[in-house]
C-alpha cells in the first residue's frame, strides 16, 4: 500500500518539516507516502489513498473518480473553500451565522467585513466603516468573488476548533491587540480554549452536516456568544504544536489508517 501527500510547490517548500512528519509516521506503518505536486499528478499511476493538502477540489474529484480515497473528500473541499457556499449551506441547515450579504445593494448598516469567497489566512479580509470605504475596496475583488458580513462585537477574537472525523481534538483561542483579524499567521496570539457544553453542541451541529476528515472550524464572538464563521479544509497545526502536547498528525494518521 502506498499513498500521496499533495501540495502545490510553494506551500510544500514552506512545510517541509510537516511533510516529513507525515512520511516518517506512515513509514513506521510500512506505508510509503510520496510527495506529489498539484501540477505533476500522473492519473495513470494511482495511489491507494491521498492526503490532500492543497485547495484543489478538482484534483480530489478526479482522484475519487479513479477510486482513490481522499482526505479531505471533494465535497468538503468544494464547499469549505467557498465561503458563499459554506454560509448558504450551514445557514440552510440551522447553523447561526452573522448577517451575510452577497451584493453591496443588500447592505443597510455599517461597519461590515468583506472577504474573497476563497480567502485564507486573513488574505484581503477588510473592514469598511461606510459605503464609501466599501466602494474603494471593491477593486480588490474580482467580479462577485466576495462575501460581506456584519462585524462581530468582539473584534480581534475567535476560536478554532480542530476536528478529526467527528471528534473534537482541541480548541484554540486566537486574539489580536492590533488587528480585527485574529489569525495566528498575522501576529495574533493563541491559547488553549475550553469549550462549554453549549459551545461543544454548536461544534457538533456543524460536524453533523459534513463528512470531515481533518478540518478547523472557526467561530467568532458576538456579544460573548460563539457564532460560526468558517471552515478550514487545509488546516494548519502550528498553534496545536506550539501550545499543547497533542500530536495532531499522529492522531490524523491513526484515523486515516482506520479508513483505508
């Protein structure tokens, strides 16, 4: 048995140690894991499974059509990497979200946050205090490639919940003193967050809607209450390794081995 771990080249160069952990841990199970770049996939020589660490639902679909078990699957990849699809899907299934708009004409009150449908790590996520500010930001977004939301009351604070399968692994509180975006990669600081019973139930309500393998579910705080924000399909683990003793890659590999 052998598998692939799929990255685009740029991300692979930044994650050499992380990729090495996967390959070493699978190697201990006598399973070869080959690093494959998104632009070098040979569909004539298929692996038994693929750990997809690139945001490419098209690749995942092609592999699945050839019988390859993919982690995460193409449904998760397609929905969770499009914020508009995510918000519509979860809200239609009873998950509370902040007021969300898909065109400028819908907005009645400010401030708002605008972000690309496919943004990650806080990229091109901006706050607009007025319609004039919003219009100045619009050239940053191509066509209708954006969603707009009301601003949560607790600015610069959110929680990322790490999930493997249908199990909560841990939750990390991210806070920023200088930016309304709390992303760890943008300089926010993190700490372990203990979910309340009510918050655990909110997380489980999201989990029930998907067939997750390994994701991060993000929640913001509005008037002290945790509210769904988005899902990271290709979720990073730096916070977990920095602030806990949890070996999340080890847990994920054990999960994958059970599935293949």
